[in-house]
C-alpha cells in the first residue's frame, strides 16, 4: 500500500510540472513493472475527477476528430503516416468501452477497427503475424486492435498452445516487425489496460446480473481467471521485452473507467498532435472555379 501511495503522489507532482500523460504511463524500454505493485485504481496525471474528466474526454474528442481529418486529408497528397492503437488487457478491462467512448468519436471513413478472437483454421496455416498484417490501417487511417498479435505471447504462452521455444522467439519477431511498421509510417500506441482482480470479479458478476450483458459472458472468462497469476506474469514479460524506443507500451490503470477513457484520449491526442498532419494545398484555380459557379 505504501508503494501505491508513493506512485500516486509522484504522478500528481509530475503532472503539476507539466509532464505529458504519455510520459507518466510509458513503460521504459528494457524494464517493466511488477504488476502487483501498480495500483489499478490510480489516476496518474491527476485528472479533475470523474465528472470533469468525462467532459474533458468530450472536448479532446473534438480535437481528435479534427486531427483525424487532417491525417486522412494528408494521405491524399502522398503522406503515408497512420496510427495504430493496440488495446490489450484481461477480460472486462474495458477494451470495447475504450473503443466506444474514445475512438467512437472518429469519422468511420478514416478508422479501421479489428477485434481479434481465437485464430481460424485458415489463420493457423500462416505465420502468426499474417492475420494482423491484413488488418493494418492504410495511410491516413487510424487503426484499432482490440487484442492483437500479443495474444501469441500471452494466451499462447499461458494456455500452452505452442511449445515454449516457439513463443519465446516471438518477442523479437514482434519487435522487428513493429520497427518495420514504424519505418513505413505507422505510429504505434500500445496500451495495456491494467485491471484489478477484485474489480474483474465485480464486472463479471454485473454481467451475470444483466440479461442484456449475458451475450458478453463466456465460461472461457472464468477459465482465464483461474490462470490470473500466469497471465500477469506473461504481461510483465511482454511489457518488458516489447516496450521499445520505436513502439513503447503504456500502462493505464483501468479500474476507474472514466480515468481509462481520459488517459487513452490524451495519449491519442498527444500522438496526433506530435504528428501534426496538415491539409494539403489545393491544386485549383479558385477564381476560375468561382466564376464557373457564378455563371451556372
């Protein structure tokens, strides 16, 4: 508890000094947290409470929509840049909620969302990155992965779906592949939604209490819950080995849904603001076009 309190106080102090949300949440390359020591109810960046944070998400959403349009417009002039938001976390951590409340403000024409389930027979006949490559955003688009290629070092590892030497080799394959993506104009925003064990219990029970949520409940969720310690260890290794200078991981405490949305919205806003896409100049004779319209 003392460690969690220190983390919370340090986050507020750093935020007061003007530190960006991404800097507070980034997992340093080559090192990773012991997840049990990270408070899943923490609010790094010190947002202004639940009600005002939700209002802030709406305000940031308007700016995100403009930046998305500029990114899409820039691609018509040959700009190959795009953004890929990767959302990972245990069941009920809020991947779908993040898509709804943050990404849902984007223009669908410039957004590509893919939810990865258990691989199909066809996908299993190919290398593990094959199905992910087919879902990448095109230049000018913002892509969102609800789960991702990291399932192949998470679920595949914990459930013993492939031999250890296979999943061990995948970390470097992922790092090399992500570097190639960055060189091709992709900016990756990899977010681990860090949910608490007791919070997950409450969310699963809430699904059982609501008939309109039964479709989201699966016995597999309970099977994975039994393997919670193994999944936490698998996430720790993935964060440590695959948070790189070119594609860092961001750890977002996810027990408070309002904070989760606030943090991801700001991560995306910082990313797109750094890219600073511009509307391309029009290649047209304005006076001639106006004259033709006036004469019509």
